[in-house]
C-alpha cells in the first residue's frame, strides 16, 4: 500500500473509533486532531508525524531507523515532542497513532 493511502486508512479508522478525532489540514499537511489539537500528521515527504510527549514513547519512536524530530520549517527548529517516522515503518504507524491519541492530554 502506498504511504498516503496507509495514512488515510489509519485516519479513517481512528475517526470511526473516537468521536473526538477530527480529520483536518494544518501546516499544509493532512492531520488528525483530537480535542481540537493536532496530534498526528502526514508530511509532504510521505512520512507520518506523531506528537509523543511521554519521554519513553518518544525515545522508542526516535529509535526506529530513519525516524527523526519533526522540523516542518526545515530550518533546524524541530518540534521537540514530535517524531517523524518513515514509510519503512508503516507497520508501526497504527500503534504510534493510538499512543499519540492516548497521550494527547499529556
């Protein structure tokens, strides 16, 4: 499955399960909001981004090969709680998405 289709499948599944989930656009990319705040996105380079404020979950995601802090401006100012995960790990995306939703209040 191509990465964008996989993102859309995950987004649709989350929206169907959780009434607080809203599919939207932010920073020029498709995103998933919960409680009005962005918690998951799909970057223009075909990777998903996740807000993971829990240090353990954040480090675990950053430990995936090719994962990095999300820097939407490309100017060396990454969002510290956000991890960008490449399509090579798309099998991990649903679990990371669920974790990001659980941590949204965190």
